[in-house]
C-alpha cells in the first residue's frame, strides 16, 4: 500500500513507520524538515523497518492546505498522528495545528481517494467527561469551545474539537475513515523505550526523583495505558483491514489502577512506592499555586487523564485477533519501561 503518515517523526510515528515499512508498505512521511530524511531512515532501520520504503514530503499542519505544492494523487491510506502535543499551549496555536491541520489532512485523504486513519484519544469515549464539558459529540457546532479550552487546557480541547469536526466532515463527504483512540502510551514491550516528553515518562521521572510522594486520586482512579508497539500494530491493521469500525479504542483494560501502575514502576525503579492518596482537586489546587507546578514537574492539565471511568478492550482485542496484531502484556511493558529508564 501507499501510505502517507503525518507525525511520522514523533514517538508513536517512528514505531508505526518501522512496522509499516517492515510489512512492505511504501510510506510517505509529511515532514516539516524533509532534509532530515536520511537520519530518519537510519532510525527506522534501527527499529526493524526498511528505510528504502520511506520517502519525505515537505508539509506543515500549520500552513493552508498543509503547504503542499503537489499533493500525492493516489494513496491507499493517510494516517494522521501529527499534533502539537504539549501542556500550556496557546489556544490559537493548538487550534491551528490540531483542528485546522486535522481537517486539512482529512481533505487530503478525500482528494487522494484514501482511507483516513485519524488518531484522537481515549477521552473521546468517556461520555460522562464529554457531557461534563458540555460536549455533544454528534453536534460539535453547538459546543461552547472557548469554555472547553478554558476548562481542559488547549491540548485536550483541540484534540476533542479536531476529532469531532473531522468525524462530521468525513461523514458528510462519505470518506472511508476510522478513528483510533489511544490511551496514555507506555514503553515498547520488548525494549521499554519511551521518550522523555511522553506523559508516562514524566510520571516515572517524578517517582524516580522522589517528587511523587502521594498517589493522585483514590484507589478507584485509573490511567489506562497502551504499549507503543501494540498501538502501532493496531494502526497498521486500521490501514490494512478490508473493513474497519468507525472507532477503535486503543487501550489495555488489564492496566492496573493508578496505584498499581505506580507500584509496578516503583518496583522496576527500585524505589518504595507512595502509599497515601491525595484528592485530585487538592492536587489541582496545589499545582495552580505559582511555582508549584514547575517544582513538582507536573502540569495541572495532565491530571484530567486520571479518572475513575473503566473501559473494556474486548472489541479492540477481537479486532487485533482477527487482523493478526500481537497483543503484548501491559505489565511487561511497564516492567520494561522502568528497566529502560534505570539503565539510561
Ligand atoms: N503519546 C500519548 O500518550 C498519546 C495518547 C493519546 C493520543 N496521542 C496522540 O498521538 C499522536 C502522536 O503522539 P506522539 O506521542 O507520537 O507525539 P510527538 O512525539 O509529540 O510527535 C508529534 C509529531 O507531530 C509532528 N508535528 C507537530 N506539529 C506539526 C506541524 N505543524 N506540521 C507537521 N507536523 C507536525 C511532529 O513533527 P516534528 O518532528 O516536525 O516536530 C511529530 O512528528 C498525537 O496526535 C497525540 O495527540 C498520544
């Protein structure tokens, strides 16, 4: 297949491109800096992919029509992973990249006659959360988005808005599309590799440096995870499968509660896990005191992914099974992630 990938150079993107090229697909990476393609090819080879099946197309999610002079005309799939992924983003910048950019990618998929594989996030399946934000997923045009941006922070709000607007547009155009909704990404189940900018890495770093002395929330609080190699495998299958569901939740329901995740990481790091809990609201309040967030290296925005809603991964497991996607254990991914951190 000919597959265009945005965000190919990112953490998830690299594992995806390695898997796609190893499976003989031709990958075109939309890159802001295509001059980095040789380095990128070497990285992909290092991850078991085939650098010769990879080419670059200069483009930018922030430019009108992605800044493309000539869009590829014949593609089988377009995977949209590219995003501004950070806390404390300015609203307009987040909207430009994560909403307008996502719509431009959907238009590109339509023009090229390709399936759109749109990467959103697992919070889109948390109906109570959406309702508490005043979001009707069927009618994004009725949502008071400025209020949502104020409440959740610009990253999460722009991901929600981007996904819902793309869904609406893709349906109106009769596009072949699927939305893959990842939970927080954990390290590769074999190597434990996880980048320092990833949210789970930041949690682990806080644990290793003694900054995480209490567990946020209660024993009912969860931070669902998906190992990066499992997520990449699910996205590959979303490109290849004859028929796909509209939405695919990419998480492992076997992820222990937050207590258990922290305990597993602490074990791997050779540290004593914290035992006492701190209510999320109290922690959020503390983090809003000037200087505290920087000192604790924790952004208030990151806490919203810790919640009490539980999810099932039965449908995703069935999709993985019927498409031959290996399902590595999330506990092994956590063990390897902590090991890899320790040996840095
Ligand atoms: N990691 C998680 O836990 C998680 C969980 C749920 C959903 N997601 C979603 O998964 C996707 C990928 O996440 P990730 O962790 O791999 O992120 P990442 O490592 O931060 O990668 C982001 C990618 O987006 C590209 N990008 C950013 N701005 C761009 C622009 N203006 N034009 C073109 N490309 C641009 C970056 O390219 P450069 O190399 O040019 O910077 C990079 O390739 C995102 O959509 C994120 O919202 C991630």
